[in-house]
C-alpha cells in the first residue's frame, strides 16, 4: 500500500512539474502569421516553385520602371526571408527551395539582359541628352546596382538563413548571354565589384543608370555587405557605411523640410528632388511647367523604400526622419480611412513602400490603417488557397485627394482581357503581359494609385514585418547553433495552416501553432533534431500529453481542422 501511495505521489509531482513547465511558455507572445499572410506566403511559394524559365505571373511594364521583373523577384525573396526568420525559423523545408529558385530566376538572362542597352545611358539623365557610354553586356561590372545590389542581398540572406554557402563556390554565379559569351562570378567577387565602385566613383554611391545614383537601390548592397561580413569576417560594410551615410545626409535630406531627394546626377553635381526638380538639360523647362501645374516630386514611395531598408543599419536616422515623412504623405480621415499623397515618382508601389516603412519603424496604427486602405483599393483575391493583390492596369482613377476623401475609396475590379498568343511570340518571357485570373493587362498603367507585382510582394512584407523586422534579421543573423536545434519537417501545406514554428533557445522550447483549416482532418509532421540523451515534455493546447525520451525525432499528429498550440519543451533533468 505504501509503495502504491509513493508511486502516486511521484506521478503527482511529475504531472505538476509537467504542467508548470508548459505554462512557462506562452505561444501568444511569439510572432505569428494571419490567414491572409499565410495565403500570401503560399502565393509566393507557388510562383517561386514554377520552372525557372517560366515567367508566367511575372507582369511588368518596362525594364526601367519598378514593375521590372528584377524587383518582383527580389522583393519576393525579402518577403520569404522575413517569414523564415521571424515566423518559421524552425521550419525551412518549404521556404528554402523556393528562395533558392528565386536566386536562380534572378540569374536568368531575361531578367538582366536589358543592361546591354541601358548601359549606354538614359538620355534624360545626361546634360546633352545623349547616350555617351560604350555598351556593357556584363550586368554587374559597372553601374546597374538596381540589379546587382538586389542579387547580392538575396544571396547573402539565403546563406545566412540556411547555412548553404553554395554561392561562395568559384563560378557559381553565371550570366550566360549567349553560347559564346558569359560572365562568371561568385559571392565574393560580386561583393568586391560593387564595393570597388562605391569606393572609386566620384561620389560614394553606385550608379543605377549611368550618371544617376539612386539611394533607394544603394541600400541593398549595404545590407548585402553587412550580412557578408558577418559570415565571412570581412569589413566591406563598415568601410562603405562611413562614407555613404554622411554623403546621404548631406546630399539627399532637405535640412529644413526633411524631404528626401530621389537620385543624384553625377555630372550635374546635384540631386533631383521636390525642392530641386532639375535634370540640367532641355527637360528642365518641362519640369518647371509641371511644378507650376502643381506636380509634387516628393515621393512617399521613395521615402518608404529608403526608410524601410536603411533602418536595417541606421535606425536612429530613419526614426528621426519618419515623423516628417508621415506629415508630408500620410492623412487619416474622420471615418478612419488612411490615404497617401499622389506619387509621380513611384506610382505603382508608393502605398506598399510606405506601409512597409510604417511596419519596420513600429507604427502599428499607420500599418493597420494603410493595409485597410490597400485592401479596399487593390481588390485582393483568394486563388486555390493562395492570397495576393492582382496586377491592376487600365483601372479607373481613384482620386484619393478629392474633397470627399472621407468616403471609402474603391476601385472597379479588373476584368482580364484575352491576349493574342501571336502578339507575344517575339517578346521575352518575363516581358509578356500574361493573363491569369485576377490580373489585368501589363501595359499603359495610367491611373492613381496604380498597383504592380512589386507592390503585391511589398504588401506581404508590410503584413509580415514585426517592428524592427529588417533591423533584427540583419543584425542578429542565425548562428551555427540554430541549425542544430529542434525543428519540424514533413508539413503538408495543403492540409495545414502553420501559424508559427519557433524554437526559443532561452526557454529550450519549440513552439508550433496552427490555424483552423476546415475539411482537413488528421495530419502528421515530424519534430527533428531532438537529443536522445534528453527528455522533452509535449503539451498540446495547454494539456500535457507525454514525456518524450531516447528519441532523435518524434511524429506529431493533429486535427488540422482545429487550431492548436504545441509546446515541445526540454526538461531540466
């Protein structure tokens, strides 16, 4: 009898200890996706998993606008990186191969071949309105940081997130122009060719188009170097930052209004901006007339782009500037709706860029208000379990600055028009205005606000970003230990809506949460990287389940038709 009593006492202690341990972890305190965010993740995974040479669903208007394929691909990877780092660090099986495919897609000739023509110069940026430069087929050797900077950031985010250093291998980055002509790099030589331009150019910035340095594009090599240095023990970032940041503050920030300029013209020696809208050529008369007619060259899209990414290394400056940005561009109406001033610099992504900035600096009120407005303007669609904001073109103008702006803004849904395959035969794959459900024709975007595929990816980023999301990811990268910690694999994304998958190193706990998915039924996935010498308590929806011992992995079965919080917690033996 005493023996039974003693066993019951021990069992009571174990159960009590079990419950206390599981209660020490609150799943709700960890980042998590919403249903819409999960749908956007599945949309990005779907597109990334297409055959690399298949550019279906990649819409664009031209090679030099921000609807160009390179931006859609790059910002899709940034969205995946945010999700991987903040929401699913303990689940990488679906996101890693998609991210890898995006890097490979970025290397496709269809994405970068425009540089052969654009390398000779853009006439509007030149004092003589000419094209004075020799043709350069290599897309990263000189200028074109609007491509190389994104490629560098993508590759180093990938290596940091997955400890897969394949892009470090000699000859791993190949730009194949033709059977007889190619340009070969690796991660190191890519960083070097960007860095040397930053250090040797007449100004401490790298050209996008020849003679024009856009600070927005220059944020990406800075992040690329910061990540590369952390993994390779180099000092590219520090050397570049000490020259670029002071120049940026001197040249691109209006000391009185705190407005930002859009780009710097090297030969002219000034920045094009709302306070100085001049090209230094025959276009200046046109610019003057536009200003007289009320055109404002200050840009919420430009401010949002620069601010979102520069916050990753210079948060003090961006948080100091943000109130001025908001005062200039942002308006909340009595009915609670939020609008932005019309943007002629970034007409097809300014809402998305500014919403991403609000998220990064932690302005939750602005982020929520802008997302609400975006949802009312851009008519998001669900498609086979995925969620996205369709490319919108030729839609009625939405006058957000009208006197009756307190009325809920609305847009007429796009009815896709059929396209002729014959008209598309001679057009490169990534340039086609391919029609799919929910997409408009990718030509002649005229209305305000416009919406591009880039904006779709940016809205995903804005929805996914926690405060200081880019800053934290870049400055606290995954370390070697991360890749040995408990994680999950074998998740069926057609049956399960994952809400979070995070390992808390301090509490030695793996937290897995799911959202309800009707009609799914039972599903299983595997917890991996367990230490067989240790024991783990399993708690599902606050109910202790069992103690797991002597195992390196464990198969967990759940009812996917219900939401769950699962805690796998290491016991203190």
